[in-house]
């Protein structure tokens, strides 16, 4: 009689093998052998070298610059390959959701590409999605399949308590109104004050760069901790840190969920007016961290990713991960 395996099978593409190895180690399982490459025509080739029939499959892929489109296509093809190989359930584990900033129609004829990505994942055969710190919570509504949006807040709290001296004299700062809820949640849990930088665009219609107009909150003599979900060029962090220093902040730390840093050179990173720029390792930062003179640091999310996979497999609560007393 056929025995249903239904064990955890963890696969990964080329986007972040270090994170996949760390998650597999936390789960105490080997990565399922899978070869992802390109033909001479640049078409993506996927070969899975182990049976996934009737198994609970998790595919960890975190599309990131400069190969974000290749990584997304790898993920879609891997999902499709597992679907046609009769996997029992397929979960796409996407720590950094691609195209998340294109989540609304903010100008005429603009695409809502985050919705398109959701459709592609479902059509490819994904049954479930695990992601982290979505740019906009509305993206969860783009899916007709379950989505678990993990948060990096507990990991950031641990970093602040352990690595920032005099953190009890700190103030949590949002660099714009859009991140106010994220920053206030963290401030409340740490019992710290909160400040907000109001970003107002120039009235000149040709101006594309926002200017920092108003700081709401008192940062004088305090350690300012900037909280945001994404850093790309570093322009927002640079302007916000400048405003905080001018207002009398003792020093500035920046804690960012996803370090895209796609247009940021190492020189730009080292010149940021912050004591430390901390990002999660949702995107591989190994080369940047080694080259930027100690300004860039990372928070390891492998434990929370691994635990969310284990809980999903066993049908346990994911929300329990984010209770204030939970320890990984």
C-alpha cells in the first residue's frame, strides 16, 4: 500500500542560497536537490532531482536586483514543475515580494504590477504564500490563496535592545506618513516616543524629488531610530537623517526591512549620515556588508522563516510567532 510522505521539501533558486541553507539548517532538513540554470537562448531551465509527489513543498526565492525578473521566472517555473510532479501543497516563500511598490494605479495608464505577480503565482500553481513586511498590506487582497505576511518587528526590537547603547533614551522615527503605523507599533512595544517627518513635494510640476518639510516630535538629545520597509537609492534615509541631526538628535540609526540598494554604491552607503544602517537578510547583503566599512549590518530572518515553515507544515498558528514573549 502506498504511504503518503507529506514531509517538508525545501527548494530554492539562485536568488538567495545562503538564506535557504540557513533555513534548512534551522529545520534540520537537507535542501531538495534542484538545478536552476539558463539555456544558451537565456530561457530558464529547472531540474528537480528528487521526488516531490504527495509532499509539502516550500520554495524559497527572494527576487532582488539586478536579476529580479530572472528570479521571479525561476520561482514560477519551479512552482509549475512541482505542480506537474504531483506535490501535495506548494508554498512560495518570498521574503521580499517583487514589484511591491507598484501596488496601486497612482497615475494614468499605470499598471498594478503587484497584482499581476499575485496572479502569476496562483496560475503557476502556488497554494500558499509566505512573505515578509509587504510594502502595502493591501497586496494580501490581491490573492485568492492564503498569504502569511510575516513581520520583522520582533527581530528589530531584539536588535535595538541588544545593539543600540542607551536605547531607552531613543525615539522611533518614520521618514514619511506611509510608514507611521509601522513605526508607532514598534515605539509602543518598546515604550518609546515617536516622531514623524512630513514629506511634501515641491509645487513645481517638474520636481520629482520630495523635500523634508516638517518634523513632528522632539528628537533633541535623543538617539533617533529611523524605521522603514525598504531602501533603494538611500535618498530618503539621507534626507531624513539630515533633518534629525539638524533638529538636535544625538545620533541616527536606520533599521530597514528590505535592503534593495539597487542604485546605491558603496561610497554612497559609507556617506550616509547614520551611525549604522541595518537591514534584514531578506536579500543577500554579504558582498555589500564586507565592502562598506562597517556602516551596513544585517538582522538574520532565517529563524522566523524556518519557524513559519514548520508551523505551516504542522497546521499551527503563525500569529503566535509575533507575540512579545515568543523566543526563537
